[in-house]
C-alpha cells in the first residue's frame, strides 16, 4: 500500500506528514506556526508523539521557523544537511539570491525581513551527509537524497512509489512562479539541474514542492531537456 501524504499549510509553506508504518514530517514552516500544526494533526487524528522524524529540506526561515516548537511538541528527531543545519542551530538567516529576472526582483522584498525574522535555534540530531539515507527505520519506504542547488545543504525525500518532496528545488506558487518549474531563487542553478537529474533518475514521478501544488515530473524533465 502506498504511503498517505497529508499536506499542512504553515504560512506560505506547505509541510507534509507522510504516514506508512511510521510517521515523518517534512519541513517546519514559518516561525509561530506550532499551534496551527497542532490543530492540523489533531484533525487528522495523529498523535504528535507518533511523528518520529522531522526532515527539513533546507535552512531558509520559512522551512525551519517552527522547528523547535514542533520538535518540543512531537519529540521527533531532527534531520538536516550541513551547512543548513548550522543556520537552525545558530539562528542564522542567510540572504536568498534570485536567479531569474523575476527572482531578482522578488529577492529584494523577500530579503528585507530577514534581519528581524529568526527561527528559535535547536539542535539537529542527524546531520546528513551527501550519501542517501534510507527511512526504513522510521517505517517509511523511501530515502533522503542530497539535492543541493537552492541552498548548498538542500535535501529531498523520495518514496519508493515515486513521490518526491523537494522543498524549494521546485516552485509552483504565485508570486514565485505562475507554473511549476525550477526555483526562481537559488544559490547555484547548475547544482539545481544536477540535483534534478539525480531525483528523476532515482524514479521521481510526482513532485511535491514546499510552495505550491504537486505536479508531474515530466514538467521538470522537459525543462531539463530545454536547458
Ligand atoms: Zn528556500
Ligand atoms: Zn521556501
């Protein structure tokens, strides 16, 4: 049986709970969203303490914002790749660079609040390396892939059934993008494309971005082909 996927809106972000034999959470939303998270899991009939792992796709404030509060609520182990893990552990808010004409325009207002928007720091128990990390021990048939490019420490979660949770390796939400595709904000677009090749070669079929609705992987395959 395929895993159940529950999207939870935490501000501008969509986090995902994945339920199979076990329960994991991907990403932790903007600061101050733990109450909304609690209501959402209550509605789903999920006990917070049954979520055993939080995988944070990368260290931007809209993904780590409520990590500490959600960790306190669930007791979940937190996994992130370096160097992004250090941003959460030390409450660092790096600039987010635009990589398209629109991304460069958007980066200005997006970067304004950074000096005053801080995620509460917390320890990252599992600092991921560049190799794949299986999720079997958390009751999920799938793995974490190292997919740098949007940030240098970005990761994705790929289920055996082809659902890929890619954080900001793709975007599909106004004002970021009108249609699904590559991020308009990134540190290294060559790495974004290399990471996408890795995700597609590993069998991704349905892409779940952190911003916007899921879409078919063919969209990215076509974009890569055109690049
Ligand atoms: Zn981001
Ligand atoms: Zn984001």
